[in-house]
């Protein structure tokens, strides 16, 4: 090989290394939003969260304002960084122009031009990464103030590298703020309200598999503050999130957590100190967390407030000093740049093209709450309805309940479904709003109607398995088999 | 001068008899003179305690009774297995508790493990630690679901069924069957099995008594020599009849019960004795079962109980009014009958269990407890029917 | 002319070749029909019937042995630890202070369970592979005496009773419990246990022994199974009580907490009757501890958490002060520490409904679990020093014993027995087999349903196209090498296929096992030898007369009256030796109402005596029932001419295979 060739090859290697160098150990990636800049008119929720000039930056040790390296250059606004599991890529939401929709971009931590990853018509937000590099995000981006009451709810999508996105959620409420748990499920925020029309809108944490199956309440459904955001799984298995009493600009939130060992029973404040003004929490290695909290600028001598980055130990009694602060910016969503264990994958059971899924309930009478009006009668029928858009509800039909309370029915796939249990006189005993969906070919089972949380089923063979399922379609029932009595 | 009253022989004998019926005493040796106690060679029931459905026994019809080493009395009834607990109360076990069928025909205790084996009309059961395990002809090597009797012999459970004898070896969990195809049985219908020291006696319906040697695997059948169920042409020469309803063994003596009389085989002397009704002290020829304790046999018939050592007899009967009688036959002497203040609960006696101190009688109308000695306070005061 | 000749010759040769091919093919097809009795077998290979010998199979060949620790016993002074090394036929003695092995001694027969007498002078060793208990003098490690017990003894306990010294030995293979006197060494009784008596604990007062029976049994396939806690009087072997642990199986550990009057069983709470539509929320199974009280009350409480599982719990020990219990979870590589004060407080205030519901409440355990101690690979047996200060954890697949300081719950070190065997692909495969990480949230491992590679005696309703129509009996993996295809419908041609993507989709609910690990797993499974179902003393011995009669019946080609039995209905046709399967699909008239097909893969029969229940959905509780209850029109072999005696003989023969 000639010396020229060697030199060329060596330069190429250097070039390549320079194009995608790893970030120095201990680096962080975060969002910086300019202090005091208002959101544009007709803003989306991201425009409010990330006003023009917001950027995603890499912060290398030592953390100083002059060592910040912009990763989102070329974009008019960017935010919500998410680091890939190999620690080499950063995904974030950004917009190319003021008029453009927000989309998901990715950039190498070593620098380079951000690449456009999504091309969703209504925009995309809240990137997270599942196993095998699958990008999970929400789309469309709701208008400001409409996150929880959308006419077109944001849904979760999954997009494998080099593939088109596929929709994962089909509920009537927006599914946003996703994160991927170590067990491979996608944890996200949606409304878990009972839908009786009288309760205030209440956000909760739900999970799905990475194919949209097994939608299940995870935490925060019952009680606690109404608004939750940005759930993140910490190293010790806790799920940290932001809580507040309301949404919108100027809302003051704080950090809370639930334990994965008992998520419905362990909701608590994350910090021992007063953590109001918390803008984000991200896990670090060990038991520390990275928290971005608004405090007074300049050490409390000013009326101005900005968000700073803090490293908070597991039992910290006080907030301590920030590890990074630039008074010109709100520094939020700070995330370590490091390789981590990839979450588990999930071999999908979805059968694309199958028009229905199957739902088995082991005992519709098994509920954690009393029936409506305290009606003690057992359920005789299950009525299924679908939400067909704009708040319209279409009844698909009723199926008889077996004598042990079990029922099995095939239902249209990828349609938000709700359930009513009815007594022999047709009175509604229990009502489940249209929060449920079945993916094509999904076989789904539940224990009861408003079953107790985090409960396993009793080991009893349900009578409903002795006969084929009823079949309800969007056009009405096709088959309704006789119920079984032992 | 007035003649002085003298005691006739008859009066003396009567006195002896009355005195001998006084409770045999450990402490009260004065109650019966030594020569009077020794005069009657068989244990005597001095009174009966009777128990029925009102006492908690699940059925009036009791097929079998067994007292286990822990002192509990077990009953096989028409409506379940029943046990008399230490507090005197009766507790029932039925199919809802895991018993294979409510009609219980027999029980046996495994002395090694303390388990109780229960024969029913629908399978064999092991009752152990409060739990039933069922063995049926469909789920095991049991020859037939109708199990008339069960016996445990050296770690093997013998089940007597209409399709042969089924033997379940507890350690190896293997089954062996003997019927007319591989044993000297006239028919497969087996009613009872009784272990001796080295051989096993099997009562075969229409097949007499068959002796089985486990070491050699050989069978030897004892058949009615005159092959006549009604007539006794050749007395004392073999089984009284081939229609064996039960067989028992103890102290070198094999007892055979049939519906046509009773037979006794002295294994040492190789001699037979037979008894029929009317011509012999046997209270009835229709013998359901016989229980051997030492050299005494307790014979359960349709008309009461005979107790004998082959020479001396006591018959316990009850009339329609419930009056009990004890009729004794001392060797060479005329029989004596006395009325008893208590009586068997019913004359149709299905089975008996006895030891040196007491006897239990399973009848078609209740349970009778025959007490030999001075009765100790009973936890439950029973009444006669 | 020459060309014509060439054409003629070529044509003739071609015709001849074609004729030979057709003829050969026809001949082969005729041969298949004749030997199988089936008209349309399709394309089958010769090896379906002309199987290779058993000695060519992986499990029959020599394999590496490892220093995997099993049962342990701590000397009364706490200074010495004895460790059973089943795979090496050895017992190791280690010094606790220095964490070093001081001596090793050969103990033939696969030592598995250990116990010491009160003085520590005599070590009693349950040897699983040769059905014996050996007595070792701890001074010189010489074997003093030995005695045969039941099949595959897995543990031994020593106790002193008013009637004398006793040894209690659970025999997992014969489902009974040997009660031995020590001097002389005699078997006093053989009491019936549950299914697979596995572990034994002695009450503090020596008046009772508790035997954990590993497997659950059920009355019928759709009824709730239960395993048994057997309570024995050690003086005479009489069974005092049989406590039912509902839906509990893999109950491999038992410990008494005398201060509380509790007996604890480690267990898996199985949900086999519920269609497996998901895994989360303990849907397939979860782990727990059963607490049995003297008054008969039993409460099962979870060991798992709402979103994390600690699969395959086995060894369990309780601290002498009754404040803690330790449970080893072999599938999760963790020892869980239970705070018994908190657990007792919960039990005291919980109502009946709460206690009944507890095992289903996956969010309960945080109330009484005080710590989870990470361990090496596959912890199973545990031992506690008499003063409770040291916990010994047998890290089975690391060939080490972890020593934990119970005050701090931190490891103080390890006793190294071997190198871990990472160069052995069979060992690597066993690690895959025992690890729960390949299932969603680590809920279960392969071993959870296949303890020792065998069956768990249950039927499961796997997720298929429908719901509730796929109830299938668990099949043994022991001796499966060479018996492909797999699965009751015969759709899986290899073990890798069996455990690959479809398995990941319907059961594991995670990514499929990576190919290298899948190959290791297959290697391990292929090396699982058949389960021994006869006593060690009978291995290699002639059949008994009954077994021989049964063997002749199995291979019968004609009925007793001389009428020929159609080839397709002879036992030996489908269950062809030496594997006792022709590895083909066939129908034996057992299609159930919910089954979509009545054609099933012919299972191999090696070890069939221990594979209850039987048939594809497990409906036959015993071998007898295959023909007494579920035989239809002689479709499962011609049996209508059999007498009961003949059926009994056949069953005796089948138990020897």
C-alpha cells in the first residue's frame, strides 16, 4: 500500500472519528429555553414549552456556560432530548421553521447536522427509545392548553429504524410523555378519568407493550394531584414524575414517585426538601437523580427565576448547589449521556390485518368498587360500545355473562372501546369509559370490572372458555352464543 | 320339726351362673370367686351400650366396625365413614371429604404407618393425615370398584372384590391380582382375607377357603366335602359350605362363616369343626362375618351373636320387644338362658370387633358396645332402641 | 445406426432408471404402509422408525461434571460447613472462618441432602442417584453405614425422639417418606407422601417433621391443583396431617419458625387454569411463601412485587429468633429477606378476605420484604449457622457457596468449589434454563414448569389463535433428544424452533432468546437423561413376571384368541423402541371439544411412569385411565380384549421403560 493511501485512510479514520466521537464521560444533554421569551400565537404545547430559541445542547465537564455545545443548530426551537441506549445519539423534538410542524430529530453526540426522523403530518413529540432502537413518540402535537382535551388526541407511535411509523394507542385521550421501562413496556401519560363527566380531568400513568397491546393502568389513577408529566424509571425501580395541580404556562410542579413494587400504594414526594418548580427528573447511575428545578436567579438575590441542573442524592435533605446554571437560560431536561442496558424487547402477538381481538373477563362481578347505586345484583350482560370520534358513542351490542361472571367476546381491533355491565333488568352496574382497545389478533383478559390493581387472577377455569366467543362488530352483533352454566 | 331347706343342684348351678355374670374385676376380686370366674372360659358381655343416628352416627345401617390402636372406633356405614372421637362424639366423612363412596363396607389399619384403608362400594381409599386417596378400577390396578373388605398384611393392602383379590404393595406401588385364572378360586368373588403367621386365608364365594403361601405363590383350596349347601353329609370334615361370607384367623385357628353355618379349622391339628343352626349352639346358620381374637370367635349372624371357642358358646340375642338374652353352652352342660338388662341394638349383626375388654357390634340398626368388665363412666350415655 | 443405438440405450437406461426410482419409491411407500399401518404417511425419513441406539444420544454419553453445591449442613459450633456435591459424588467440608475447603470425600450415589446429628459427629447423606442414605463419621469422613430407601431421596433430617434417634428421608421419585432408626440403621416405615416429597424440616421440639412436596396434584385436569405439606410423627412415621397448599407447586423448601408456631413453605402459585393471554400481574405464576399454623390455617403471601418477580424459590430458612426468614430464588439470583415481625403484624390485622386474597395481591410484599440480596447463579439450597449469624447460599451454577453476614446482610465472601464450568456448553445451557431473565419481568424460567427438566404435572392453556382452546399437558424434557418434532401438534422440528420466536410470542412475552443462548439451551436439554422410575436396585435387573407379561402385551401382534392386531394399532408401531415413539403425528381418538385437531405428536415413553397426567391435555390421571376411561374404539391400541390383569401387567411394564 502506498504512503498516500495510508495517509488518506488515516485521515478518513480521523474524519469519521471526528464526525461521531463519543461524548466525554460525565457529559449531559439538556434543553435550554431562553428566559422571558413568550410563546408564539396559535402555539402548540411544544411552542409553549420550548419558545423560539430553545435549543438542545451537550454539556461536557466541567459544566460551564462556555463549554455548552449546541446539538440542535439550524432549528428554530428544540427540546426534550432523549439519549439512545448506546449513548451515542440524541433524539429530540425540533422545528425547522416557525411555520413548520414539530418533528423528531436525531443527532450524534459528537456533533453534526440533526437528521429528520419523523414526518408526521401533525407533528411529533416526546421521543423515547425502546429495544432495537425503536423510536416511540406522540403525534399529532396538540394545541396549547389542549393536551388533555383534544379533538384529535395525540397517539403513541413506534418507528423502527428505516421503517414507517405504526400507531400503538387508540384511546380517546391523548397519550403523551412516553418513556420505556426496563421490562420493555412503554409508560405514558393519559387521562384515566372515569368519564362520569363530573370529575375533573385527571392524568394517570399507563403502560402498553411496544406493539400497543395490553393497555393497563400503571399508577396515579386514583387520587393524588390531577396532572402528572414526564415519568422516568429510576435506577432503584421507582418511577419518578412531575406533578402539578394544573397545566399550562406558569404552572408550578414538583417531583413525585411511585414504587414499582406497589405503584398504586406508594405515591410520595421524590425529594425530602421543598422541590416546587421542578421541571424535570432523569435517572443517573447509582441512586442519584438529575433534577432541573427553578430557583431564584443569582443565588436568591434577584426576582428573576430560572431552571438549573442539580444532582440530588437518594436521601438528600436539601437541594444543594446546582451543578450547572446559566442565568440566560432555563436549563431543563438534563439527561446523562452514557450507554445503559437496553430495555427488553417484546415479540409481538399482533396479527396485522386481523379485524378483531378477543377479550375475556374472568368475572365481571369482581370489582374493587361497589356497583352503581349499590345494586347488589350480579351482571347478566356485558354491553360494549365504541367511541367513533368527536365524543360519539356507538353501542356494538350486548353479550350474556356466564353464571360464574365470565364473558368472552371478539371485538373490533384498534377502536376505543368501553364496557357496561348490566343486571337482568338492564340497569348499569359498572361502567368503563372507552379507554380500552384491542390490537389485531390480540387476546386480552382481565380479572373483573374495575378489578383490584396489581392483582393476579384466581386459579379457576372460567366457564366462558367452554364455548366460543361472541362476536360484535361496529355494525352490530354477528354471533352471541348461549352462556354456560356448570 | 320343720325340715331344713336344702339347695338343689339346679339352684347351685343357677347361683354359680348368676355369680359368674357379675362384672369381672381387677380390683374387685371378691365379686366372683376364683373358681366361678375360671368356670366360664369365654369373656362375657355384661351389658350393652347402644348408639344410633340420634348420637350422630350417619346411618342406622353399619357394615363394619374397627377399633384402631389409638383407641378410636371406626364405623363403615351406609352413609359414610364414621369415627367415635375421644370425647365420645361421632364424626362423619363422606364423598364431600374425598371418600370415594358413602357406602363403607370395611376398614383396616396399617400398623406400620397408622393409615386407615377403607373399602367402599366404589373403590378403595387410604385415609391418612385427614386426607382420602382413592383407588378405583379405572385409575389403578384395583380389580373392581366394589371392595367388600380390606386387610393390611406386611406392607401389602389386600382388597377383596367381586373380580378377585387385589394386592397393592405400599412400597413398590405395584398391584397384583388373583382370580380364578391364576389362583385356586372357583370364582373371582372374594369376600375376606385373613393373615396367618406364614400364609394368608382367603374367603372365596362359592370357593370355600383358600390358603395362599406368599413365599411359594401356591394356593391350596379347602372345599365343602359334600358340596352341598343345605345338607351336612360329612360333618367336621371341611368347610361347612363353599359359599364363604367371611374368614378370620387368630391363634392358629381359621374361622369360616357362610350363609349355611360356621366352620373352624385348627391349623396345627389340621382338623375341622362345623356348626349349623338348631343342631348346634350356633345361633343362626346365616353368618355374615366372624371375628377372631385369640382362640375365641365372635360370630355375627342375622339373629344375634354367637361367641365360641369351638367348645363353649354364648349367644346374645334380642327379641322384638328389645329384650336381651344371653344363652350359654358350657362344655357338656345344658344351655342356660338369662335375660339381660340391656341388649344388642339389633339382631342382624353385620360385623364385630373385640379384644380382651370389650366388643363392638355393627348391626343393621345401630352400634352396640359390649362391655365385659365393670363399666367406667362413659362419655355418652346411650339408650337402647 | 450408431445414433439410433445410442438413443435406444439411453432411452432404455432412462426408462430403467425411472422405473427403478418409481419402483423404489413404491417399494418404500409399501414398506411404510406395512410397518406403520397408516395409508398416507407422506414423506418420512427412515430414521423415524429405524432409530439410532440410545447410546448414541447426547445424554447417554460422558459429559463434564461440576462442583455444583446442593444440600448443606452446618456443624453445631458453626465452624464447619458440609456441602453435598451431587454431580461429583462427593461431600466437601469447608472451614467457615477461612472460607476454604478443607477436605473432600467420595460418597457414591449423588449426595444431595445432608444432616448432622446433635453432636456433629455423624453426617447423614441422602444420595439421590442411588436411592440410599449413607452415614459418615465426620472425624475421618469414612462411611460407617448405608441403607436403601425409596426412589431419589432428596433430603434427610435428623431428630431425637422419645422412641430414639430418627432420620426422615423424603423420596421424590417414589412419592413416599422413609422413617429410619439410626442405631441400628433400619427403615421403620415408608409413609405415603404427596407428589415428589422434596424437603424436610424438624420441629424444634422434635415431635413433628414437615415435608414439602414439590408438585401439585389435582382431581381432574380442570380442577385447582394443590401440593401437600405432610406432617409426620418422627417416632413412628405416622402421618399426622396433610395440609393442602392450593394452587401451590414447586414447593421445594420448608422451615419451622418455632417462636411463632409457623411452618413456612417456599412455593410457586400457579395459574394454569387461566388462559395465558398475558404474563404481567402474575398471570402465569408468581412466587410466595405459605404460612401454616398449628390450628390449620394456611395463608399464602407473595414474594414477588407488582413489577418484579423472584422466580423458582426453593431453599428457605428461619433465624433462630424467629425474626427473619430467607428464601433463595434460583431463577432471579436473589435471596429475599422477610421481616417476620412485619409479616406477623400484617397477618394479625388482616381479615379473612385479605388473607385469602393475599397471594393474588402483587403489591403486598413491600410490607414485609426487608431486603433482596443479589447472589451468583441459581441459588437453591440455604443453610444458617446455629447462632443465625451466617447465611450460606449454594450458588449452584457458579460452583460456589456465598456466605452472608446476617447482621449487615452483606456478603463476607465465598467458598469456591469449582470453576463454574463456563467452558462446558451443557452448563451454559443450564444457566439459560434456570434463568428467568428471558421472560417478561423475570416471572418464570424454563425450570419453573420443568423442574429437573421434567414435568410439573399440570396442563396449561397457551395463547393461540383463540382463547381457551389450547389446553395442553406439560411434557417432560428428560430423554427428549432424538424425539423431534416437538410440541403436541408436532409443529416444532427442533428444540431451537420450539423455544424460539413463537415461544417468545405466546409465553415469554419478550424478545426471543438470542441464538447462541438458544443453542446452549438446546444442548442442555438434549443432555437431560430420562427420569429413572424404578429403584436403583432394579436397574439392569430382569423384569418381574408381571412386567414381562406386560412387555409381551406391548409387543403383541395378535389378540389372545389369535386374531391379528392391525399394524397401525399395535403399541410398538407408534411407540417404537428404543425411543418409544415413531415421531409421527397420529390420532388416538382423544380430540376434545375445544381442540381444533385430534392429531397429535406421539410422545416418547421413556420415563413415562413419572409423567402423569397423560394424553395431550392431561385428562388421564394415571396410565390406567388411558384405557379404562379414555380409550375409544380401540383407537389407542387394541385393548378391548384385555382383562384387568393384563392391563395391570402392561402398566407395570410401562413403568419400567
